[in-house]
C-alpha cells in the first residue's frame, strides 16, 4: 500500500462511495485532504469523476479493483 505523508491511498470502495456522496463528513474530509496531496489518486479520481459525469454505469465493485486494493500502490 502506498502512503502520502502518512495518508493511505484510496481504494476502489472509497472512490466509489465518495463519488456517490455516501461517505461520512469525517471520511469526506480525509479523502479530500488525500486527493490534494496525492497526484496518482487525484488522477484516478478525475478519470472516475469524468465517467460519472458522462453517465457511465457504475461497474460492480470487484471489476474496478479488489476492495482493499489501493490505486497508487
């Protein structure tokens, strides 16, 4: 698992729940802080957000990545 200044990189579940607005305020703050610090995670977020805006259907969670798999590992 990759970390950025003691912040673990995001996994598939965190990205998807964040995009759906289904995270707690605490998690939202943590995710947003991490995205500001971690270029690889931010790039993944931008790609997923673009798909989200274009109406791409949400893929099944395992198709995106394993639940515990971190994107910038």
